[in-house]
């Protein structure tokens, strides 16, 4: 399962005794089932222990801002890059350019070294197969399909006040439709909503078990449900969809700075990218020298809409405010 290069093997063998006394405290936006595997593998490779607490993107960002004068953690693991850009504006991230970063294209990392992308995750639709059969419907193929009255009280998706998946949904719609039309669409979509969930993956299991019909998720969460054997169909909107860049970064004022740098180096390495693929953690690796064979992660088959991360970070708060005032009120 583990694909160690000779260099990585040598690093792991030599590093573990030297780093065994080190530890890192972290907040994670990456789902707990994944971050547990990631941190365990890192500890096995280096001997450095990682203590983490998992939050949704909005919660993690709020905590980091509130703790800025006395940081409680050293790194942030996972979550969309626009959350990091918003954090850069708040002064909560430390500049650090990890080793081997040239293998990650410039568009997937901070130009100023505040964060590095470890995976690409497009948004997608996930729909319960039994619901579709019962209603004689095809899986949604365009954004407008979710406005179908047959979905009334049948959609679960994330709340923009807490979730990075939800803000990505807004970014997609604004880029595809224009800002005013995007919020008009979301107001129409609201009529079919059963529940807004705190986290991006919150509605995935209810769809899997037939408690609701469909929703919008990052592909990493939708594929996880499908790979567990639940009767769901995953589709991408033909009219276009944006993608998140799953990132990581060091917190300014980190109390365990050297260990944090080692961790970020590891998350940028080929070893880690291969670990994602081998363990079915369904991000498309940002490194150009590691590929995934999963068909639904073939970006060439998706109508991807490029969205500048700085633009996302700058507009995030404005779009969330519009969503609160115009969609759910």
C-alpha cells in the first residue's frame, strides 16, 4: 500500500528518533475519518504526534481569528483555499514555502507562501437512486434540474454560515450565472430544501439512506458514500461547476513551529499524494507527478469553471451576507 521512495524511507528511518519528542496541535477542516488516517501516517513516518480538533470551515476560521493574540494550534489541515485567503486578510497565517513545492502548480498554492494546496475537489450532485426510480427521473445534469418541484422538501446541502462547501456552491453559481441571477436561483432552490447542514458532508448520509433525495457536495464526500455501497448517483452539472483547493497552512505564532514546518513539508510530498490515492481519499492530487485512476476524478470530463482563490477570499463574507439576507430570510 505504501509507496516509499528510497529517499523517503531513509528520511523516515532517520527522522523518527529525532522527532519523537515533538508534537503539533491542529485544527482540521478535512473530515475526521480522513485526517485520522493522515495524521497517523505522518506520526508513523516521523514520530511527531498530531493532536487535532475537527471543525467546519467557518467554525475553524472564527476560532483562529478569535485566538489570534494567543494561538492554540500550530497548523490548519484541509479546507478550501478561500478560507485560508480570508484568514490571510485577518493575519492568522505564517508564510512558509514547503520543500518540493515546485511540483505543485502555482495556481494551487498561495503566491505569498501562506498556504499550499494538497488536493482538488470539484462540486457535484449526489442523488438517491431509489428516489429517481420511484419518480421516473434522471439524475440532475444541470443546476436548473434541482428546481424541479419533485425535489420539494427533498434537498439537503450545507449552510454558508459554517461550511466551505456551501460557499463554493455560491462561487460556482456566481461565475456561471452572474451575481444577481445566482442569488435569485438560490432563492428558488430554497423552496426545495429540507435542511441546511452545518458541515459540507452533513447531508450525504441522509441521501444515502433515502431520508432525502439529493444535494450538492464536494466530490470527496460523495465518492466516499458511493464507495461504501449506498445506492447513489453522482453527476456534474453540464453548465459548469467550480472546484475547491484543499489546502494546509501554518498558524502565525505557532508554538511548535519547527514541527509544523516538517508537517507541511510532508503534506506537500509525493509520499503524501500517493497516500491519498492508495487510501481512497478522493482528492485529485495537486502534485503533477501523482495521478488517480478513479473515473469520477478525471477533471478532463468535467466542465470546470476557474475561480481565482483571491477573488473567493475577498468576496466570501459579502456572498454569505447576501445568502442570509436574500435566501433564507
